[in-house]
């Protein structure tokens, strides 16, 4: 297929990464339309040697779009995604606006890409931390019953967007010779600090980010009552989310067996050789497609518990790459259906 | 008492913090002897307005010392602590050389300070991450039986010593406009990164730092068979260790009850008000004595599970302050015994 593809939020961190990945993967695109908000007059973005103008979203602009990738916030998706669907486009939405609706598939293609076979009009792209964790769990949960999950994240500042990343850069520069300045609204600084809050707090004491890990892990792995608990923490890293994971199964799970399952699973790279100091780090994951998994070891007190550490590029597999993979699968399925 | 006090490793991060704390707390000291290794000729350190020479350790230098604080590595403690004891000094050792010997008390004064009443000749000071975690657990485990513990740490670079801290500073500066350089021996950089290795790996796939958390938590809380698992991770923070903790008890443990126990416990400050964005961070803990505890919430799947987050100054309560507290308790006990 080489139809008309739209990208909403084309000037943001995830939107720009989407464009880079569409170009890298040589996704066939006959026409590319870029949308964003803010001061846009005259703004263009380079794509495959062409300067593409960035425009504001409008109903007229949606006409004729075959596939629309949304990389903006929830309010934009809530308003415009249904209009794009009504105008005949398929939508891959990176916001969390539709993720928790039963009728909307939440897809990591390597895990539950079969949900794309029915050619759904709107597909939700999961949370950036959740994707890395479920990628590592998916091959294990096929081999044994997953009973409990505990996650502590180490999330990079790019996950909070371009402005947050600027705040990190400024904070680090200011913090070279003095205390890093407070963040927006007196918030704890990102620079030289660790902040155990990502997104707003819910009434149960968990942040929305932590609840996303709970809800989305259950939905993607199709384990609706899985016991999951998470702590989501921001660390002064630019790109690359990591997580310490403890997974408990219904039987002892040997680390060697886990590594064998990971090696056989697409999109995972095992980086796990303590003897030579090899284990996943965000710096190593940044700019790459694979989810890095390592530090596999048995829970010392319970052989059914398996501990491991994951790192992945939150802008790529955690957001833009996964969305493009979904788009590619939809395009391929549609082409096959037409034949 | 106002005897002769010695500090070994007086020019290191922990040693210098010990001197600052001895001065702050106006610990009575008749004579102060400072020891270190390396290029020392003519080197002096300021203490309470006096320039104190720093000397190399020698058997002669140990004579007449009443209390020796060791803040050097294991080899120094292994060689010199027994000699200091033989010369009649009481020793508080910040290395891990003696921590796991049954006959050596491993003390956090607020928790098991009663072990100092017998005036032991050598007392071990615990690991910097472990201290914050056990401080938060101690008041809870008096109220209910602690059955399982899972810890993921966010440890600052000062925990690896002065040279590591320099490497962070240099890495951050170099990393402002390019990739941060690799660490010593090609190790993963500290700057703009997260490194899931602290100390060497053991045969079981855990690092020595992670095993310290296991062994020391059991010993300090006097729960020799407690199920503990840990992931120890270095983050690009200068001072202040944090940890995400999941503690499981034999009964449901309400977060409000936990906060009440923490408030009543010396050395803990509850920083836990999601509504106003208050939770512990390392930047907030740095330079302070209290262990900050917050983000208390119930495990979503099991009410016997309690999740929380701690942050504390790893150089102060995690090392130097705890050692000075032990020293003060020994001095007070000795004075009481003499009377």
C-alpha cells in the first residue's frame, strides 16, 4: 500500500521519532500530512528529502487520509481520533485516551498482533514502560503461568516530552556548580535527582503511570486478574526506560530457560553476562529497536520468582516504533484483504 | 568521655563526613588522630578550627586511641581493626569486612542499639542502602510479622566514593554536548545512565551489594530467614540513596498505620502527601540526618503487601552519622559503667 499517511504531533519527540522510523523502514507512503498545534505558520519538517508543511488539525485535513498516527496528548486524540475514523482513516493512537476501552485493541505486535487481523479502525499504542516489561514477560508466560508481578521503573525524562527534556538539560547545566533549580510549579528537579512521581496521583496512592503499568500489562498479556504492583520513578537520563522486574510463576523458572525463551522472541536482545559486565542500560538501549533484557536470576527465597532488568528506547519501541509496527501490520493486512 | 578518637580514611567522602558530624554534634574529643593512605606528607584537615595532620596507619599510631572509626576499604579494616582492638581501642567499622560474623554486632542504634550495652570491642556499621530500608521496616515489624521483602534501589554515585563522583561530574560535563565517556575499564558511564551493577557479581547472579541488603536486613532486624530479594542500581545522583520497597506482612497493613509508626520512630521523617506533591527524593535527603519515608500504599492485589519509597543521605545516616551514633552510644555506656 502506498496511501496517505498523517502524523499528529509531528513536531514533538515521539512524532519526530515516528517520521525517522517511517523513513528508516522505508514504509511506502504516497502522501504524508503532518499536523501539530502551536505556532506553525511556515513551519516545515524534512522527510525523505522533502520539506513537508506542518498544519493545524482540521476536518478538511482529515479527508483522504488512509492511516493516521496520533502522537499528541489525550485531549487531541479524544477530539480528533473519532473524526479521523469517521473520515475513513485507520488510527494508531499513542495517547492513553482509548487504551482502557474493552472494544479497543491495545497492541504490541510481537505479542498480540493477531488482534490486527480484523482490521480495527482504531488501535491503541501502549505506555512506554509497559511495552518493555510485557515484551520480556510474553515469552515466559507462554511457558508457565504468571501469578504475580512487581515492577520498579527507572524512566528517562524524554518520556515526559520535549519541554521536560529541556528542563533536564538546563537543570544539569545549572547543577554543575550549584543546586539544580526546581521544576515547573516548584516540582522536584529532574537533574541529579530521582522523582517517584510520573503523572498525577490517583485516590489509591498510586500514580496514573503506575496504574497504566497495571492495567496495560493485564490487557496486553490477556491476564485480566494478574496481581501487578508498580513504582514508577523518573531518573536523570535523556532517552531509555529501564525497569527492575520480579515475576512469579506457578512453577520454578530457571534463568537459563528464561534466556532461551527471550532469545527466541522477536524484538528482544539478551544482554546478560555478569562475568563480562554485560547487562541492559538505558544508554545502550537508546537509538535501538530491541528491548534489552538481562540480570536474570532466581528469587533467593522462592524459586518460582524470577528477577530481571529491562531497558529500551522509550521513544522507539516504547512509542514510535511500536506504532509504526502496528501501522505496517494494518497496511499489510489490508493489502492482503484487497487481493 | 573526652578521650582520643581516631578516624581512618579521613580524607575520603565518608571520613570527611564523619569529621563534619563529630563537629556538628559537639562530640567531646580530647585528641583527634587522622589516618589515610596515599600521598600524605604535609597534608592536614581542619577540625574545629585546628589543622590536624593526616598520617599513615602504624602500630605506634594506634597506641592510646580510645575509639577508632574506620571509613576505608575492607583490606584496611581487615588488617588494622584487629590491631586497634588489640591496642585497647573500641572500633566502629564502616567496611563490610566484619559485618557477617555472628559474634560482631551490626548496629543501627535506633533499631538494635541494645547490642552496644555489652560494650563490644568491634561494632560493624551497615551498608548505606540497607540502613534506610531497615529504618523504615523496624517500626512496622514490631507491629506485624514481616514475611517477605523486595527492594529496588536508586543509589547515588557518592556511594562508590570520591573518584566515582569525579567520574560522574566529568561524564556529565562531557555529556552535555555528546555521549558521556565510558567509565574506568570500559564500564557503563554513570552520567545520563542507570547502571544495574553495584560491586562485583556473586555466583548466584546477584551483586555483592544486593547480597549485603539481604544479609544485613536479616541480621539487623533479627529475622535470620526473612525472604529478601534486591536489585541494586546506580543512578546519576551525587548524594542520597533511594529505594522502592515492597514489604509483605502476616496481616493487612494499612498505610495510615504505617505512617503513624514511622512518625513515632526516631530518625524517620514522613514525607508523604501526594496531594501536594510531597514524597522523598534524594536531593531533599542530602545533607540531612533523617531517613525520609513516603509513597505508602497498599499492594493492589494483596492487602498484606505495603509499598513505600525511602530516601536518605548515604554519607550521613547511610555511613558517617550512623557510625558516630554508635560511637556516642559506646562512649555514653562506658561513662555510665565507670561511674
